[in-house]
C-alpha cells in the first residue's frame, strides 16, 4: 500500500489517495481499483507526475502510463487472483525520478 500525492487540475489543491502499489525496478505499478477515469488518475496524467509515500519514503514519480492487463500479469500471484475475481485489469505505471527519495 502507498499514498499518491497529487494536485487537482481545477482546484490546485493537494490530495492524498491510498493505492495498491507494487515496485518493478525503477517503476511502480498501481492497480486502478477506483477505475481509470477516477479524478486522481486524471490529475496524475495531466501533471505527468505525482509523489508516492510508501513506508517511510516519499518518491517523485513521472511518465504515467495507463494500461490494461486482462491477465493481471504485472501483479504478484496472490493479488492477481483477487483482482481477477473483481474484474479489475487497469493499471497505472510510473517511473521513479532519480534522486528524489526522501524520508
């Protein structure tokens, strides 16, 4: 689990959204359990970046890409089953900006 910190496109307010996130090297994959059209996803896409709080780190992420994975292959096996049952197969991939980790 992690918290996505993003800025509203119209309100310019900062928001915090809990997400199910998994690391793959310098990328993070987020299961879009709220849907690919949710406001937080649209905010991240419009800004082309966001921050992720996970454990005790805050990371700057960029280059968001929404993709569909019917088999949920980008997720660990135990999560794949859960998402498959719920019919959730949309994901957001983001890349870590180098040197942005802070505590």
